[in-house]
């Protein structure tokens, strides 16, 4: 076969048209021009825009949290403060190499099950997963020593409450984001929170800061807040309520101590309670601050207000007599009962013997509108101006809807509802000269505002009647050695399935001391006592007595009654 030389190949003999060669050359040159133009556009004219787009993908604005302010009692004792903590987070994909032992130890330190931990790390497409927030630093240090791949930490703070369940209902608690959720933490959240700062940075994939892209805006820390609460009195109230609940197997209890002169709430406690440091104890029934949010029919603790109104309007006087008969009285188709047969009583006797029949007769001398207006002046049926979340207004129906029997029952505390805070505040009219002081949870630096309700003469007159009601012929259990006390017990049946129960009661006692120069009002309420009686004089009065005695001694208030020590009294008794 004859070989044809390469240069003699027939395919090479033809010659391409000139225009085609030029077209290819032009296209190549155009492509280079476009590429050069694009490069010039991207690297020159659009540099700033592209840089912004790139930074936007890795740039982050970090919030620099402000330190939340402390909550203090009136003496500077810390009730709530922020302490260092850490958030534990993970990159699921990077956590794949973690061993079973590492995950088991990590789950144990985080208080999670291994299955729960694995579930949170299952989505490998996510670049950030919180495992737990507000982890104590000592626990976080142990987690760091495990060297689990893909697990990272971030500094933050958590709220710590030194007194735990003792001040829980007052102080409240915050969320994991450090915002107030209940109590004082919620009411004064803005003041306590301060203003967060900011820092714009560029981060890499692992969340590490590479550089700052903007000047740092410093945070403004929250302000400290001084409450009117005295921690010593708060512990006293909490302890006595706990013992009363245990002794009487009650379902709940509340108590308040209010300063007569300033309106400051010196102590306020409710049971059952919770520990704000332990979120597992946050059960809905335990979170209620029952002294402020719960309302109840007050019963006989309302009687002094009705009697004072009749005296103030001149409808009765101290000599007016009421024939209460043998303890049963037919009125408007219903029978009204007294606990005992009291016969003829004046207004002081009606209060001392807690006569429902006597109060019914007093109510006949009053108009519904007059009673409604005075009760409204006392704050019943209106939200207390305390600023506290969930404060209840109670229930006081419009006067023009009252029937005569309803007017009578309201005179002795049925047919309306109140909170313990409302009652405690209302009793300041008798502890003062007829004016009612405005309550506060914040330590006062100026004189309080007050509302005139009764004349000074009537207020002092009822004060003496209440002293007799808490005396030897009244509720003896309310007496305090060395101090003159005044007050009134109340025992109210609870409504169950639309009817008044004969098994479930609310037992209360409200009063003040020392009578010669009142300093504190104390209100106690025990809900559904089941053992040891249910009358307010038997259940709530002893708690009132212990709280009043302990409080006045802690406050350094001088005794105003003859004082005889129990030791001397015991020796004299033996000598007889």
C-alpha cells in the first residue's frame, strides 16, 4: 500500500475562507474583552458591594447583655442577683465522632437522657443547636473536660435567689432570656433589665470572632431595686404559715404584714410555694401569689366596716341596742344564724360576739348605695394600685342590683369577694385616724398618700371595739404578751357546686398592734383547714398572735401592756 505523506493529505489542500478566520478571531477577542470587563467590574466597580454581600453571610450582630439589677430588701439583703453561667450548644455534624461514653457523661451533666441528647444532635444540617441554657459554671467546666467534639460553650448569666421559696411569690423569676416572668421581676422588668449593647463582628463557621466591623456600643446595666420587705419578718411569716398548714392540714395559707405609717408591705407570703432556682418546681397552683391574686368571701372580718359606716352616718351610737334573740332570725324569707345565743347587744357587743343577726339589724339602717360607696372607697371591687401582676379587684356588685337579703349578708361578709391585700389595706383606717394608706412593695423615701374614709372619732371608737373583740371576752388566741392588739376573726363557708359547703371553710384574722400607737397591720388567711377546728379564732388567730409578737420585737417596738413573764406566772401558780 502506497503511503501518502502528511503534507500531501488532500484534506489540507483546501483553504478556509478568510472571513471565517476573521470571525473566529473577533469572537475570541470579544470573549477576552468581556472577561476583562467583568473582572474590572467585579474587582473595581463592585468591590464594596461584593464585600458587603460576603460579610453579610458571615457578619453577625452580637448583643452585649446588660447586667440585670439586684433586688434587695429594705435592709440591703440581696433577694435576687445575676451570676455567671454558660449556654451549651453544638454543631451536630461535628459531634458525629463523639463516643457513646462521652455522650452518656454529657447527658448526665446536662440532666438529659441519652436518647434526648442524641435526638438534638440528629439533624446534621443544622449549624447551631442549644443543648441547655444557664448551666452553672462548675457544671460547664466539667463538660469542657469531657472534650466532646462539636460541643461548644457561650457565656451568659442566670438569676439566683438566695432565699428560694421564702420570697418566691414576691420576687418572682425570669426566663432563660433574663426577662421578668412573675412578681417583682416582671413588674419592674424595664428598670432591672437596663439597655443591652451591641457588637458587629465577622464569624467563621465555628462561630469564632475573626474581626470587629463596627465600634462596640456598651450596655447600660440595670438598676438595683430596694423593696419594702424585711427578710427577717418574711422568714417569720413563712415559718408560721408552714406550721399552721401542717397542723391543720390546710390546702393553702397567706399572710401580710403592712406598716401602718408608710403603707409599706413588710412581709407577704403564700403557701404552697415554689423554688425560683428550680424550674421543675414551677407548677401552676404553686405559682399563684394567693394574698394578691386569690379572692374569697371575707365573712366576719367585714363587720367592722359596716358598723363604722352606721356610726359615721349617725344611724346608730354606742348605746343603740339590738335584740339578737336566741341565735336565729327570720329575714326576707331566710333564716340568719349566730353561733350562740347573745340576746341584747350594743354595737360593741355585736362585733365582740360576731353576731350576724346584729349586723343584719344594723344593715337595715343603711341604704344599699351608702354601703356600696363606702366599700368602694375602701378599695373593694377595685384593682389595688400596687403594680403587681395579677392583682385581683374582687367582686362588688352594683348597689342597684342588691336585694335586701343581699345587703344584709354583705354587711357581715357574704355576697362579695376580696383579696387578703385589700383587707389588710382597709384595716389601716382603724389603725390610723380614719384614713387609709396606699400600699407599696418599694421602700418609701417620702410620705405616703392616703384616703379619708371615716372620721377620726369613729376610727378610734371602732379601734377600741376591735381591741375588745381580740380580748379576754373575744378571740383570746389573738392576744400578744406585752402588747395591746385589736382585730377581728372571720370564718366563711366556701361555695362548692353553687352551694355553701358545710365542710370547706376559709379562716381569717385581721388586726393591728400596738393599740396605743399602731405600727403594723397583720392579715392571716388559712384555706380549708381540716384538723383542729375551722373557726378563724381557733385557726388563724394563733398565727396572727405569733407573727405580731415576733414582728414587734424584731422592730424594737416598746410594749404597751403590762408584761408578766411566763416563768414568774408559773412560779406564782405553783405557790397557790
